[in-house]
C-alpha cells in the first residue's frame, strides 16, 4: 500500500483487530490495540489531563509488547523483515503529549494541508517556498482579522463596560432630547465565549472562509430573551426542548391553515382529532408540574386514545411542517454542538406512497437526562407524523 488516504487509515483501524485475532499471539494483538488506543485518544477534540495520561499509557503498553511483532516477522520492508524499530514517525509519538500541553489539541487534516501549504506554493514562482508561503499566510491572516473586526462592529457587540449616563444638572432623572449623546448606553448583547461570538456574527452575515454550521442553541437562547438582533427571525421557530436538544422550523409552514379533518385525510391519520384532544387535556393537567429547570415535562407519548372520534376541540385549523431541523450535542463532549439533522414527516405522494416518516427516540423518563444516562430509563421509538402549530 504505497498511497493510503486518511479514510483508508480509518477503515483499517476499524477492522484490523478482528482480522488478526486468533492468528497471532495475544501480545501481538495487545501491541496493535495499544497503538490504536493511542491514535484514538490523541484525536479527541477535547483532551484533559486524564486523556494525556491515557495517551502516554497506551504508548507505553505498545512499547512493552512490540517485541511480539518483531518475533512474528511482521515488521517488514522492501527487502523482508526489519530487525529494528528505527521509525521516525514512531519516535515522534513520544512528543505528542508534550506538544498538546504546550499548544493544545492538534487538528491537522489533509484539507488544511492543501489550504495552507499546497495552494500558496502553486501560486508562487517555484522559488523560496518557505518565505513565500509564510508571507501568503501572514496576509491571509490580516485579511481574516480585518473581516472579523468589521463583522463584530456590524453585529453591535461591545466588549467594553458601558458607562452610565450623566445625571442632569438639576438632579432630575429626565433626559434632555436636544442634548447630544456622549456616553455609551447599556448594551443588551453580552457574549461570554468565543463560540458564542462566532455564532452571533455568523448570523449577522460573517463568512470566515470555511462553512460554519448554524448554532440553533444560540438562536433559541436569543429568541427566548427577546433580543432585537434576531427580530428578522420573528415569528420564532427555534426552540430548545431540553439542555441537549433544540429544534428549528422554517418560517413558512408547508401547509397553511388547513382544517383538522383535511389534514387527517392528507396524512392518513384517522385519530388526529382525538389525539389533539388528549394532548390538550394532558397539557392542562401538567401545566403546574415542572422539572428542576422550570419546564413542563411530557412523560407519555402515544398510547390509547381516550377522546371520541367526533370530540369537539378549541382548534379548528392547523399549520403543518413536513420537516424540521433537529440539533443535539456530542455524546462524549456535550459542550460540542453537532450539525443539525433534518427530520422528515411528509404525506403520501407519488415518490413515497406511504408517506415519508423518520423515526426518532423520545426520552419519557423524567429521572433520566441524555447523554449522561445513556439509553437507560424509559424511551419510546415513534415516527414523526408532522410538525404542527395550533390556531383557534
């Protein structure tokens, strides 16, 4: 294998252990597994002191068992078995933890190598590669900083403490409308982290050159606070249902103000009316029952319909969305926001004669919280029928 891409490396990491199991000694398998553990730990997005210790421990375990690979003759080159471990890349592994402690997590992909090395080199005159590439990167960095600064300015974010307005000379609290404003007024927008700043200025039109995923958590937080910066997103269609889950609907519904019975026919939902009646009654019962964060908690999804088929409800029309965007956080690192996924709930059509309903897993155990509790507790696997908005 003369040329191996990163994808092929990942594929080999997945299947190499089961492939060599029971064909080599246990020490051989241990050495390979330790080397894989080293790579997996070192590739973590967030590396703590414990992870650094695990990285060093995995590398030490590999060195303790690597002689089994030599004994089996698996350390080979073009001319046969190699009787030594003089491998520069293997030597570099000794400095991985030290480099992480000094410089943070190292994330270098082939795409980044193309962007910061190969493309600048192709734009030069094939001379003095190092100085030309460094000069190119320096200028690109200055342009990015200028664009970042102007984007922050356009978004209205202030980093300085607002100074109070001066009191009038007569001691009253009335302001003179003809007096020019020379002091900063309190600013409603407050950012406390780099990710929050990037989310805000990206929503304001900033483009850093790389594709930025939409942070619906940040948008839902602004909407819940009624911030003016997201007035263009009104009516609100982004809501955070739990600490680790947020969903987003497009501003315009797929089907606007349709009668309930017509929607039931279109989506083949004969029990839609009694289901809505049961839901309204249930919400009324739990209206005063809230969790530790002050939110009502739905503990039951689906089940037997208690309302009659011809029940009268205070809802006459519905707006229906056939898809929604669902965003969650990473399982192992809940502070990392994952790209949003689209959940479809389309009615029967020529392309999908039985409709297009994506299944989702709903946590209905109030005592459990994902991802801390994993999949333990009470869960229900349901099909998303449609996103609806009630109109009386």
